[in-house]
C-alpha cells in the first residue's frame, strides 16, 4: 500500500495528529468536496493520509463477503483499566531513543490498540475514525487466521501438510507451485517467482492486487481476472523449502487449497471454526475478487476486540469459552517456531533470531512471544510468559514493518515486563 | 431488474422449486464452473434464476456501507408457532383460484417470510440460500425506511415538508426538482421527467442504476458518475403535486436532502433513529455508489426478522422496547393514507381505492392495512386491526408487483382474518 508517485512529500510527512482522519473530514459533505473525497477507481483510497479513513471503510470501497457472527453468544472481555501503562518507558530499536507507551501510539499512527492481561482489558484506545464497533483491515494478520485454520484441518486429517499443491490443485501441475508442499506454503518457503516489494509499482504484489480487485485496473487491462487466474501464472524461481521468503500469494494459494479440500469458502471456514466459537462481538469480512474469492493473503477486516479474542485464544492454548477451538498441539507447534536458518537467509536486520511458522512470526525472546503482522502496523502480539496479548490497528504512511518495529517491539516487551512487575 | 434479452424463456419459466438457488449450486466450486458463476460485471447477478442467490449476497457484488447494530441490546421476538397457517385458503385476485398460504409461498418465489401476531412470531420460513442471519435486498421497501426517517425529521423541525428542494439543494435550482416540495417527494407527486419501466432497457431506472453503481456500465460510458450527478440531469415533465407517479429517484433526491440537512449519511441516520433502538439482531447495509452515497431508493439489505421489527414498531404506533422511536402522529398520518385522486390517476388496476403516503402504500381496506413494497416481492404488511405484521423477501422472476399481488394481497388478508378468528 505504498503511496503512488503523485503523492506529495508534504502529505507523507504528516504526523499522526496532522493526519487525523476525523479532523481532515474525509467523506464529510453532501457530497464531500473533491479534496475530501475517497474513491476506489482513482486509487485515492490507497494513498496516505486517506488510508487513515480507508482502512476502516474497506467495504465501502469494494465488494466483500461476510464472516458472520450469526447468533453465537457474545462473551464480554472483562475490564480492568490500567492507566499506568501510558507512562511505561522503552528504548526504540536502533536509535535507542527513550519513549513512553503513549508516545509510541502516535509514532505508529495507531488507529486502535487493545492490551489484554490475564484475559482482562487493561488498555484500549481508539483514534481517528475507528471505534470499538468498526472493522479495520488486518492486512497480513489475515494470513495467521487462514494458516491457523489450515493447521486445524491438518490436525483433523482433512489436509496433509506433506502433500504437494498439485495433488490438491491439478490446475497448477505445470506451474511453479506444483511440487511445493502445504507446509512450504505455511512456512513461506515455496521458491516461487514472485516479489513482494511495496515500493516498486511493478512488484508482483500489485499484480496480485489488480487480479483480486484490491486495486483498480488500468484501462485496457488484460492481466489475470481473479486470484486463481493469477496463481496459475506463477513459475518457479528456485527450490522449495530452502529459505523463508515472504510472499502474500502463498496464502491465496493456501486459501484455494482449503476451498478445494473442504468445499467451503474461506469465509465459511472462519465462521465455522472461529467466529461461531470465539464469543466475538461483530461480523468480520473479507474483501473479495470479482468471483467472490476472499483475499486470503490480506483482506480480513474485523474489530479490534475480536482480533484480541483470537490472540487470547492462542495464548490460552486454544481453549476459550469452554471449548477447545484450536488443538493445543497446533499452538505449541506455532509458538516453538520454524527453521532459524531459513529465516536468517531473508535478512531481517531488526528481527535477529526470529523464525516463521504457520504464518506466525516467532520472536524466540525470553517470553516466548509470537506475533501476527500486517503492513502499515496491524498486529497481534502474544506474550505467554507475561500472560499478555496486544492487538493493534494502524495506518502508518510507509508500507513496511521495519518502519514500525523500532517503536513497537520494544514497547510491547516493556509493557509485558511492566505488567509482570506491577500486578494491580 | 428485468432479465436482459439474452435470458432464455426456459429459465424464466422455472418455478420456485426448479429455481431453488441451493439446489442449483450457484457459486459452489473452487472456483465455481462458469455456468454456476455469478458476477457483477457481466450483469449475470441481475438475471433470474441467479437473482435467487444474488439478492441474498449483494455485498459480495458491489461496495456497501453498514448500518451497524453496534452494541445495542438485541430484543428477541417471542415465538408462538402456528402451523395451522399453512392451510389457510384464499382466492387469488383476478383469476380467483383457490390457493393455500403454503402454496402462495412458492407461487411468489418467496426467499423468506415471517408473520408476527401481537408481537409473537407465529410463522417463519426460509427457502433457498436465505437464513435468519442473512441480509436480503429490500429494494423499494428501502423507500419506506428512508421516508419514515424523513417524517421523523419533519416532526422534529429539522426538515420542512413544504419547503422546496432547491431551498435545500441549490445545485438543483435550474433542474426539474427546483420547485417541488419535500412532501411531493414523499408522496411521489413530483412531475419529473423520469420513467420507471423495468421492462424497457432505456428506462430512467437503468440510467439511475448505472450512475449509482448498481448496474455495470458499458465500455466508453460517459453518463452521470454518481447518484447526485444523475439527479442533476433531470428536467420537469409536468406540474408537481398533481398526480402520483412512482419514481425511485425521488427517494434518492430525498436522501440527498437528508444528508445535506443533517450532515450525516443515510446509513448513519438509520443507525441513530432505528438500528440503535429497534432491538435488531444484525447489521443492515446499503449498496453505495462510487462516492459512498447510499442507494436510498432501493439499496437497503437487512434480515427478515429486523425488517419485521420495523413493521412491528409501526404497528405499535412507534413505541417498542420502552422507547418512542417514531412519533405516533407520524404513523397516524401514514396509515390514514394520501390523496386518492392522485393515486387513481396512476391506474393500478389491482389496487383500487389505495393511496400512497410518505412512501408507504395504504390499502384503505377494512383493517386499515398499509404496506412497504419492493420489486420482485419484498414487503412489509402492517394490519393494525388483526395486530399482524408480515415481512417477506422474494425473488420473483418478473419485476412488477402486479405479478405478485394476486397471490399475496388476498393471502395476507386471509391470514389476518384467520388469526382474528382462531386465537390460539
């Protein structure tokens, strides 16, 4: 979601206060004047600072499919507010500036953040146009939902992690994915010819987005028409299973497999396995392509509290509200992480010693924390030792976690230490 | 929503059982084979029998804005099932065939129907792909929601029913609506040059739909880009306030006025006045144009139970769940009906003696029934004497109530008489 070249540097330089979408009155007016209008077709929705409004209004910009709450009982999150968290101090990564938790929220263009400690809401804040009842796009946090679902299906024997993609999707028998395994998709080690560079307009991620209806198409567009069409264009670049390389399309291919194997859409699967059992407050929804296929790699929209509920379920070993929603062994496997050598080859300077497993990022820190991460600052951070879960939505102007990690990862760890030290 | 010319007569002739969207497996498959695919861009979504699926999946086909339930408490509708209703017999209008209530449901391609008697659910059935938790498009029943809202604002003094459209929307000072009044919009007596003929591809309703993103645009389209752009193209055809002439665009113009006067979107107004107070179970949503403007004339999607709740609120004089949601005087005014001479000029052969008031259809029968009506069989039928409310969603292949009235209106009245005679 990098701003297109026609954005001015002035706009990019707006800070959180100056880019407050409520203050900028996006879409206010009858009709809004052109300078306050946000549309899909002209790509304005994808440009900062408009993103601070768009990310909380995706359904108004494109077609979506619902992950319905139906009539499942809401399980309220108990509240024990801890205003003392505001003043918790940490040192930023790299530059080692001292910053408070409260200051970090603006630094990260936070739209909403919620901290659970031992299952209680100890901190919850909303900024701009986000509310407790409003869905925000989770971007790649979506992957962790979809892959956890896949891991449940593997545990149930519905899916074989060692089987090849072509064994499920014969359409890909001649493509780059043919001999990759489900596990290689889950751990992002498929050696597919696909580049995820948000700063390059010709990067594969934008071709995927145009195919999937997530970006407008230029006039005369003759590229792939759907997510599945796009997946079929991909060739092999290197051996599978050799290194971690983050590629959103892996999750869309996984979503295709899940749908083929179960006969149900990804939305229906999320409803069945998670949304009907987590005690959620609101529907979630996926952006979809022109044939109704969910953007499994990044299109999930949900409320902050419901995202936190998913994290809390993970923290509790899969058991919440009297039900084992995800087998404990599945969560153990995720929290123990993936192949360190494979991860190191990707060269994430800010994430030394980390690994990636089943589309979760594993810190291997002394708290055993692991996290779901989405572009522009979306995240779920699970700290088992501190019994803490953080859920965050954000709309940082730049599309890379490297811009957010310095003011996020140490802040999360400082909160964890504070909560362990000062138990109110 | 008349089927385009490329539909075969065979498809149009499918009955309710043969067109069952679950049996036809629309959108089933990974991906669905082309013959089961339903898309927006090729207009397939608008063709029967695909409509039996599309009408319950509008959000998957186009952008939408939410009318959120938020955390308003759900007020459950108490249940007292009355299976005896199935066998209630009535005579169809015109041909005077004897038919049972149960038979009428198939005759009308009913997707869902709910009967409330004294506030209890006495009958509730779903067909095809509709469920109690699924929103269905209400088409012109939308108008009754929006106009009732307008009537509340008139009562509150926010809006003046005698003021002209141009006094609120100076943009229309040179157009056909300039000297029409709010009341003339509400009662559909604005003499605007606009034709609502669903069987004619060149009819104004399709131009409105293309402008509002409710129908795909042909390549090279250079017509109006939004609902508001379209409204500004309209000229005057005759004097205002002289006769009833049903024109969907009147409600979209009304929606524009409401937004201008209140500074809030139609979705926000519906949330504030109705959705936060009716005890609804689910979010509702509007289809929107490319600038986020709601299709006020026909784009509301909601669940059957929530539509029934709105009807029950009307039946109870505006007071439900301990709150006066709509002033009783507003509902009195609606139920007493509009100008009979104006209505008679429209020549509805099946609706003798009826009138139209504030976008409700008033029967003036001996029960004082009035109804909200939408194309393809959507409806709310309020019978004050029988203390009965019926809500119905349907997907009749033909787009005119004249095709549904013969097997609907006498069926509703027969149910009312039965419920009064046999009080269980």
